C-alpha cells in the first residue's frame, strides 16, 4: 500500500488514539477523513472533518455519501463503561455491543463496497487484549471486544478475495481518557500504538500485538 495514494477514514478521530491515527496518516501522506460524533471537536491539521456516530445508521450512510473515495477504514471509535455483565446496567452492556460490535460492523458493511469500488484497500479494527482476557471488572467491554474479534476474523476471509485486507490491533492499556484509571506504568503511549498499527497495516499483517501482556495472553489462549 502506497501511503500517498491512501484515502483513509478514522472513526473517533477527535481525541485519544483516533487523533493520533488521523495525524500520523496525514504525516504519511494520506488524505484523511477525521470522523467524530461532534466534528467541531476535531483538532488535527490537514484532515477533512466529517460527522459520524457509528451507532446511528443514518449518520453512517451520510458519511459514506461524503467519503466515497475511501480506500482505508480505521475502526477506532469505542466506549468503555466498565460494566459487569452480572450486575451492570443493561443499557451499558447494550452500549458496548452497539458500539464495538454492531456499530463497527455497520460501518464495515457500508464502506466495504466503497473500498472495493475504489480498487481495494484495507480495514483496521482497533481491538484489545480484553478480546481474550475476560476480567469481570470489564465484563461488558470484554464481551463486545471478543465479539468484534470474531467478526474481524470472519470478514478477513470474506473480504480478501474482494481486494480488502483486514488487520486487527490488540493492546493492553493505552494512555487515553478511556484508561485514565490505570497506573501510568501499565499504559502505552497512543502515538506508539498508532505507529505500530499503521506500520503493520502497511506491511499487510493480519494481526498486530502491541505489548508484552497482549503477546503473552494470545500465546496462552490454547493453554486455558
Ligand atoms: N485506552 C485503552 O486502554 C484501550 C486499550 C485497548 C483498546 N482500546 C480501544 O482503542 C480505541 C480508541 O480508544 P481510546 O483509548 O482512544 O478511547 P477514548 O479516549 O475514550 O476515545 C474514544 C473515542 O471514540 C469515540 N466514540 C465513542 N462512541 C462513538 C460512537 N458511537 N460514534 C463515533 N465515535 C464514538 C469518542 O468520541 P466522543 O468524543 O464523541 O465521545 C472518542 O473519539 C477503542 O476502540 C478502544 O476500545 C483502548
């Protein structure tokens, strides 16, 4: 993939990791649609701000009408309620699934034909070590990330023959608002996560494991 020929759309590009994805894609020479629920909060020079709530099908449709030249989709937007699946509010448990699973899936179903029509490209799904590590303190989030991981594996096989490469990025805590509660020495710089993710995407890797915790967790999956 040649960076200066990429037209990317990044979801949740107004803050956190998404802001780094948008800025680094610009640095690499791409055209970038920076998508956010409130596009007026986007603060990355060189991007084209675009309104997008991934849980709102009408918003996704409108974004696709505007960003019809996209070749790389970065599914970064996410939420973390830290709800327990047993005692958390059901609306929080639903929000996690509506965002990470159904929302991301709808964005993919809408943009895959666009990417294909533009000659092929790639989709990057921002996942987590919690796709595999299911602590009850983040039960609802983990279940949604596990579902998103399974979906990612399935679409990778479906989209490959259509010229669309699918990459999954898994990582532990990132130093953003979402992990504000976590100790500083357990968090990875979001600029580093974005760089490794984009390098892996460029290299055509199917899965990028950013940190030691994530690599160890994946390695132990079959060990129970
Ligand atoms: N932080 C971590 O420790 C960590 C670890 C592993 C994976 N991840 C994943 O990395 C991704 C980025 O997270 P982050 O750390 O940057 O979190 P963050 O700082 O909380 O930012 C979340 C972003 O997602 C956007 N968003 C949430 N719901 C949305 C929706 N329905 N439609 C469109 N945008 C929406 C937010 O927009 P608003 O400003 O409008 O709320 C914000 O831009 C997520 O997928 C997350 O699950 C994070």
